[in-house]
């Protein structure tokens, strides 16, 4: 069926373009062994995040929602040698695993896992000495997306790229009867972007290993 085709095509490009590698594969394995839910971005999409961050020339990256550090490492690879990254994680267990994975990937000097609810960490980033971020990836609890966007914009500047995962949810984003709890929050997030003249946005729908979903892409004017 179509879903099998999506997986097979994802695997074809992953293999053919040598997208995943020992380091990223070992993170997936570690996360699975630790019992984390297998909700990491696909390798092909991790590589996309890397490319977007690199194409934008980002020297500072913020991630909201670390999970086990998989997308974190993809993004950290895009940083220049003097670049830095902060990634926000509410679960201590996830943060412990992520720190291990970040260290094993060699990014412990550039990437800081900031523990606690993102809504508590976000307003303190600038006073902690972080610069306004060049690239922000939102991939945390979906009911927090509207507030994460507001806080993300507070630490953005002209040219900041904002990417958010999971804005399509198998197409349920346009189905008022889906019962999917995240949808009203995702739709509020989209409404806020729609009403904001200071950011240019689009969505790219995705299929693959994780089924049908999509990324919001934006750039602050
Ligand atoms: C879920 C969260 C994610 O970030 C994702 O990519 C897929 C699923 C979830 O919480 O169900
Ligand atoms: Mg996600």
C-alpha cells in the first residue's frame, strides 16, 4: 500500500544519498533501548534540518523539545566551530539520554541541554547570555505551540528561520471531527502566524517512515 511505498522510498533515498550514519543511527538505537517513544524525525528530515540550518548560515540554534537529542545532533552539525545551540527539555530522563548522545556525537562544548518547562526557560535565554537565535526548531508538546511561537519570536531577529514539526498530523489539521487533541493548538499556532506580518511562512507536507505529517517553515522579516 501507499504507506509501505512511503517507507520504501524513504529507505531508498536514505541509502542512496547516505543520509544516516553510525552516529545518528546509534542515537536512535540508544533512545529505543531507553524506552523513549520513537517519534524522532526521519533521518531524511534530520538531514533536511541540517541543510536548512546550514543554508541559513546559522551561528546560533534553539530547539524546543530535545527528546533524546536526535534532531539536536543533526542541527548541531550545521553549526560553525564557534556556533552554539540550546535545546530545551522538560523530562530529566530524556535530558540525561540526550546529553549522552550529544557527548558521543562530539558536541558537548557547543550544545547545552536546558532542563525544565520550555515556557520557564525561554524568557530567561537572553539574560543567560544567549544571542537572538538564527534558527529555531519547535518540536515539543503540541498544546504548547502557540506559546512557544510567541516566546520564539521574542528571541528572534531579522532573518531568523523558524521550523516547526508535526503541523499536519495525518491531515487531521483540517478535520474538525478528528478528535486529535493537538489540532486546536496547531491551528491556533497557524492562526497566529497568519495574523503576523513579521514572518513569512509556508508548510511542506511530508510522508515517510513516520507516516503523513509536515513542517512549518518561516523566516522573520
Ligand atoms: C508526537 C510528537 C512528535 O514530535 C512527533 O514528531 C510525532 C508524534 C507525539 O507526541 O505523538
Ligand atoms: Mg516531532
